[in-house]
C-alpha cells in the first residue's frame, strides 16, 4: 500500500526488452536505501526491485503492466514519480493507494493560474470508473483532490511544491498519465452495478 505522497523523482537510465517484458533502470536519490524484492510505485505503478548497483536499480514491467499503464511509453531520461510502500504506524498524508493502475488518461489542458496549475484529464468513456467532486484520485502516483468532476473527465489543482517535486512539470496537452481511482469509490461503483 502507498499514500500517493511522492518521495522523489527517478530518472530512466536504461530500457531493455526481454521477450514481452521491459527491464527499467532508474537512477534515484533513494537507491542506497532500497533492497531487492522491495515494492516501489513508479508513476503509481507498483514494481519490484530486482537489482541494485550504485545509484541505480532495476525493475521489470510485464506485458499486463505495459498494456494498462504509461510505463511502456517511458524513454531514456524521462522522470518518474517514486514512492516506497507505506509503513504501518506512519501518518497517512495522502489517501490509501494500492499501486494498481485502473487505466490511463490523456491530459486535455494545463492552465497556469495565480500561483497554481489546473490540469484537466479525460479517461475511457466505456469504463465504469468515476470521480466525485472533492474525492481522491491518484495521477501518476500523486494523491490529489478532484475538482470539476464530469463524466469521464476531471481536473486537479497543483500547488507549486507538487509542480516542482513531481513529474507534473513535464505534462502538456496529450500527455498520457496513469490513474488509480479511489478504492472506496470503486467498491461503491461495483455494488451499484451488481444491484442494478
């Protein structure tokens, strides 16, 4: 489990394809604290550390992950939002995040306002995923509050700290991002489907 509070940014240093998998080498300021077999969220995707060498570590993304997330779009020198799994007993500053991406979304627009940024995203109209005003959403692993919730579209407001310390500062129109919808909302939505 994660909280959606990004610890640091990692930089993609190498991508190696093996069969239908991709081995991703990341350089990060937290590499020296990692252990083999540890779970880390990369743009919200829970991946396992399989190798550590100096300031770099390797994770492997399988076909299922590549099909359902933006991990397959990564290129050398791309920035990746990183968060290690939460510790029991720590404060939950964001919300409960599983590291299991529901779907991707496309950035429709980025608006700079007086001291913040408003990002609008659209997601698959065929999915049963929903957002609600003031509800939680995870975008590229970042725990955020929904504003302007519409059918298959929503916005989030980003403060300067988040803009500077996540890869939100690299988003533009048509950027593909990972979405994990609020787990409580997913259960409610599923119950509604079953009962109708």
